[in-house]
C-alpha cells in the first residue's frame, strides 16, 4: 500500500479535514483546519511515516477470513 495525504473539504463546510495513510493502510486523522500550511502537514505526515508499526493481526479475524 502506498502512503498518502488526503485533504478534503465538503461543500458548504468552512474547515478542511486532513488524513494521513501509512504504508500498512492505517488512517491517521490529523484534525480539522480552517486553513492549512502544507509544510506543517508534510512534517506531521513524515513523523507518522517514520514511526509506523505493522499492526498485529487478530488471529480470530484471520481464522474467520480463511473459512469464508
């Protein structure tokens, strides 16, 4: 999975929602911003990516997935 930064603003809203997706597909919400500075978002995203950890797989979920 690739790393991404998603910045979205729904029609009529006054704030942007910022999410960072790491290489394991985990989504991290950075918050809501009235305006944003891309350097700050990139810095926070880089911090998340430098500290990302592979999530532990739930054995029960895996067993159920294999039965389907």
